[in-house]
C-alpha cells in the first residue's frame, strides 16, 4: 500500500459558489486506478464528491476526466503512472474540458458529446434493394471500419479537442470518427450525402487542426484524427466535393504546388486556397478579398524583408533532376487504380506479428489483420457488430 | 558532428531568418551541416490527407538521400519531424509496404532501408546527442532574467508513442531544459503544448487566430518576455499573423516569438542582426533591450 494525494476540482453550479480545489489522501496499491482513489476518498472522506462510473474496466466509458491536464478514463489510469505526470507529488483531477460541469467531475455529455454524435446520422442507411437474407460485406471493408467501431463514447477526444476549444460549433473528433464508421461501410447508401453534409458545414470536417490531441487521449486507439483524414480523402478524391471552408482547395493547391516545385511555395498557396488551384487562382474574387484582409500582415512581412517580392513571385525549387524525380513519383502513385493505405491499428507491426505465433506475419488486410482487429475492440457497440 | 540537414520549406521561404540563424549557430556547436538540397517537402500532413502513399513515398525519398550521407538526419521544423516520423513509422512497420514504396523510388535510383535513418529535430539532437552540458559550455551571454515561454508545436509532441516520448525521454520538456541550460527562466502557460491554429488558417481563420491569440495572451499574462518555438509554421501564426490575432483576441499582444536557433544564438553571444531578429513582424524589442542591457552590465 502507498499514500497518494488527489487534488480534485470541486464545483456545484447550483450552490452559487465558485469552483475550488480540495485534496484527499488515499491509501492504495500503486497499480490501482485513479478511479479507485476517487471512490476511496468519496467513501472515507466526503460522500458528496461527484463522479460518474460503472464498469471500472475501461469498457463503459463513463469515468472520463482530466488527469494532470490530460483527458482519459479514471479507471484506466494507474495511480503510480498518474503520479509521474503530476506536479508537486499530487495527482490533479478535473472534469472534462469542452463540456459544461453538472457537478464536480461529472460533465453534461448530452449538451456536447451526444449532440454532436446525433449530428452525423449515426446509423446505417441501407442500400436498396434489401437482400432477402443478410448483407454480405467483404471482409476488408469491415476490418477497415473496426477502428472507428472500437469507440466507447467516453468523450475523451472531445474533451481534448483543441479546435473545439476555440470553436464550440466544430462537429468534433468523436462524431467525425463515428461518421467514418458509416462512410466506410459498403452497406450504407449515403456515402456522398454524408460527406457533402460535412463539407457544407462551416464547422465540419475541415475544421480539424491536426493537433493529434484526440489520438493521444483515446483509450481505445480509435485515432479520430486519422478517421477525419480518411473522410477528407474519400470526399475530395472519390467525390470531388468542394467544401465551404477552402479545405479541399487548400489540399489540392498544396499537392499541386509540391509537384511543381518540390518545396512549398507559400505565396501561391494562400491565394490558391481561396481562389482555386491554378496560377490564376489569385485573381478570383475570394482570393482578392482574402489578400486585402491580410494586406497589413503581407506589407509588414515585405517591409521586414521576411519575404522578398522576387521570392514571393518565383518561389523556391529543388534542382531540376530531382524535380523530375518528384513528378515521376507523383505520376506513378497517382496513376494507381487503388488507394494504398496502411493502417497500423489493423495490420500491426512486423515485429509484433512475428512474436505472436499463430498470427499471420503477412501484411495488408489479410487474416492476421482480422485477428489483431478483433483483439482491438473489447468495447464494441453491439449494434455495430460486423456480423449483424 | 556531421548531420544530414533537412531545413524544410518554410525556413527557406517565409521564415528565412530560421535557416539563416541555424547556419550561424551550427559552427558554434561543432555541427557540420550537409544540406539535403535534393530533398522534397514532407507534405505537412496535407499530402497525406490527399494520399498516404504519395506522402510516404516523398518522405522515403528524402530519407533515402539522408541515408546516403550515413549521418544522423536533422530537421529544424516540428511539422517536418511529425510528418516524417509518421511516414517512417509506416515504412518501418511493414516490409511489404516498404518494398512497394521502394519500387516507386527505384526509378530515381534511390532506396530506403529500415534502420539506416535516424531523424531528429535540432531540439532532440541538442539534448540527446550533443548534451546540455556541452551547450552550456558555449554560453557567452546567459539568458539571465529573460523569461521565455516554450511553444512546442503539436507535431513534435504528439502522438507520444510514435515520437518516442516517455518519462525516460521527456521530449515534451526539452525546451524547458534547454532554456534553463541557457540561463533563462522558463515561463509555463496554458498554451505551451497546444495548437497554434496554423493548419486551419485558410479554412477557419477566426478559430485559427483565436488559438494563436489565446496562447500569446496566456503567455503575456504569465509574464513572458518572449516565446520560443522549434516550428516555423507555428511561428507564422504566432508572429506573422499576430497583428490579426490581436484583433480576434480583442487585446493588445505584441509578444516577440523566437525560433529555437535564435534563442541559442543570443546565448552564444551573436547579435540581433546575425540572427535575423529584425525580420520578425513583432519586433523583438524586449529581447533586444534585454540583450543590450546584459552586454551593458558586463561592460560595467
């Protein structure tokens, strides 16, 4: 047994009193969880501590909190591990960010998390005609969506989303990962409509800033940000959906500019992101408007010799032979019929597979992939079952 | 030590003072820069968003060039570090995938082999390979009383398992350690590990600038004299866009933002001109005042 000090953020909005910190000392073995620590404090010191929990085994997703500033499950974090991330020898526990507090460590999941989930039509809209018996789905397709199906709806990604912190209207990581679960499902009839909807929403899938915080926070390896990137890939490449926020234009301009220069030509990227992916993009009204609003910044950058007029016009290029090689790579890869994506959540690492007897050491979405995918979804929602 | 130096795009584009200051501090640290002039853009996560295979092949190409030098590869951009590490993780994880990528590279006479390329940001190299004691020995003008807020940039600190960050290798604290080694005071503030907002500057400008403005404001409230960042893209949002971030944040900001090599250069006794401090949008007046005050103090 060892003593641990928990510093909990206490707050009862109905009391009219401001939030405050309270410290509790608990006596538990170091490998026990932060949740057990909180429950011991609640049992021995103050029964009014508010915490939501149920399974205590990282399956129900109820006990999400911020531990030393990071979102996670209280039942899935060992006390000794939490102590390493704490300051002054104290484990600090707060309610989730980005959601209103109901009491102490309990947040209003309905107000944010579930509202966003409902926003993305989180059910299968089946294709017609309905088969007489079950739908037959190719194995690779089902394996592909298992990662997003591993979600236990704990909201840790939502609490850690840095884009939502400044834009509460952002659809957010959990809902977008959920959306991919259906966008990637061949039985769903509305792949295009779903993507179009997320592209039309000014706070939709192009609002993600690539901050990786959701990947870091997720206790189930769902990697919501990766699912968002897959939504964008299918939306832009397969359906050519142009979104309201310049997201697709920005991506296209970026990809084209690297083909043209081998390096990023920043001065061209900005106007093209607004005006369209060609040299003429800068003359489009949307680009003009943006350039005008950025004029004070641009003028200052030129004045300070941060950017030269010549540099802004010509950009910088890699040597000719190398540029030719880059273009050759572009042509080869872009010319392929099938998208070649490696998802390490599904395939694992060569070494891992080698060490696991009985699991196929081969790569790609083969039988080995299925084995590791099945291990990775203990919290699978029954309604998401691939055998449904 | 010799390094295969990958400067990235932005350090040679919109933040030329970064590339310039790196060139100035390298000899002082006995780093010999073998510049990978033939290398290409890392894709900054945007090419991967379009095609993972294209991004991985382009990065494998740069790795293959680094491999030929047989030196450690060094970058000076958090975003390059993150994008390249992501590509390298996939290349190293799966032999079949690696061979598919190599088949594409072959036409250009290049090949990437697992285990031959170690790619480290300057920050990691300083702490892990050169050592902070060695860095300290080169300090001519300790950053005494300079209050520096570290701004890491997402790509160099997350995901922690991919980037090899743990309690034994706290790469998300290295800037803290470095600032202290240079004699400065570390200012901790809410935004130091958060996102600068730059990736969505063209998609949702207000949210993007709000992020930058909030972090700068937090650092000012925590009494920072300046920020320092190992990421030129963060620098664009925090410095170049700061006048616009000011408007969105609804408060005066005016906090100088330094590139990592510039901070080192100041401590090594280089002057503001050599480090290109005059090229910033937010004039680093407080930092320059500090440096002249210290020099004055030494003279007296």
